[in-house]
C-alpha cells in the first residue's frame, strides 16, 4: 500500500479509535472530580484531539486549557483544528519541550488537572512523574490515559512463531529505546504505573483498561482507521527492519501481508492499555 506517512494524519485517525478505547469508568470519575472553574494542562497534546473531546463532552464550559507539544507541526495543526472552539474558553497552545516547560512553570503550581494521553509510555516514567506533579496545585488531579501494557495482537495469524517473535522484538525495542541518550519507553508502562504513581506520591482514584480494538465491520474500517492501521504497521516496519533476529526477506513479506490484510479489511488490531485517574496530596 503506497500511502504517504503523516504523523498528524495518524493522530487524527487515532481519535475514533481512542474514543472507543478510553475507559468509561475512569472518565466518569475524572469528570465528577473536576473542580469549577478548572485549569487544565495537557502535555504531549499532539493535534489537540483531547481538547476537542473535552469540549464535545461539555467539560470546558468553565475551563482554561493549556496544551503543549514539542513538535511545531502538531501545535500548528492543533491551532487549525481548534479554531472553531477557540474563543469559547481560554486556550493556550505552545510548542515547547515538557522539561523546559517544567523548569519555567513549576514554581507556580498552577493546574487543577494534568492530562497525558498516549504519552507516558514514551518517557522515563519514574524520572518524569515528580516533574509532572510539580506543576499541579496541592490536591490536583492527574488523568494519564492509554498507557501501553505489553500486548500487541494482530489477527489473522500469519505464522504463529514469526508473529510472536515480531511482537516480542517490537516490545523489546520500546524497552531499550533512548532519547537524548536517556532511557525512554516501557512496553509494560500500564502495570508498572501502579507502583510508579504511588512512589511519586500520587493516590490512584480509578484505573481500568483502554485497549485499542480496530476491525472492519463488513469490508470497511470506520472513519480513517485503515490509515491508523497502516501507520501502526509502518511503525513496526521502521522499528524492526534490519533486526539481526529477523530474516529480512521473511519480514518484508510479513509486512506486505499485513498491509494487504488492511486493504481487504481483514486485519484486526488490539493493543492493551491502561488509564489512570489520581490525585497528589493536599
Ligand atoms: C503518541 S503522541 C500522542 C499525542 C496526543 N496525546 C494524542 O494522543 O493524539 C505523543 C506526543 O508527545 C509529543 N512529545 C514527545 N516528547 C515530548 C516532550 N519531551 N515534550 C513535549 N511533547 C513531547 C510528541 O510530539 C507527540 O505529539
């Protein structure tokens, strides 16, 4: 499948997948706990789909929302997408690295709710949580969602042994990833967060699974979800091409078969993830 690779289109295509995946219990507890007025900070906000989602659920009527991301292309796309809601509540979009933002803002402890959606599993979590918590007001809430947790399921099976090997190597790549020379990523972030959150002083108020489940009803995937799948397979291809434990020709064929399954509406993709809502001490 020759489709151009665009991260902003991937984030847009991911929205309907995320809408189904977000754990409804955790969401409900979060919306019941929100103070009014509420000052919200979202880190790694991408193109602003969580801002839209909060707006669609009526959670921004008395809110002030700051969304940061370190990629200018994402913040610019967020600016375009959110033009229609901008003005209804104070919205700040900023391109800045989270750690520079923390250095600048931590003294103010300005936020009631901190959101990190499909973000923490890219970080060195034990090193990042104390810095994130330093941004919250005493007693502030954190809503950390779609934390990947160790299962990438692709159906139909192509070859049980090869499928299992690819899944294992893909997860190992996440576990050994370095960003700026520092560890960044954990393929079992979800389960490990129970401990990490407590160690950083957070109290967990609700947790639950938020698995991505993507399939075609009939031959067609909903919305732009065929593109979402295409991007996921491309990411696996990028991560594992040239891996010494894989036969290069076999892997090329495996990727081509997965892409063909998407074209025919056959590929089913499930990723296990966990959502958390919690509070830092007063
Ligand atoms: C998997 S994407 C999720 C984006 C968005 N939360 C969503 O789910 O649509 C992770 C985002 O984090 C941003 N990001 C990664 N490292 C960052 C950092 N150190 N500071 C700020 N943003 C970062 C990336 O640019 C990307 O947009």
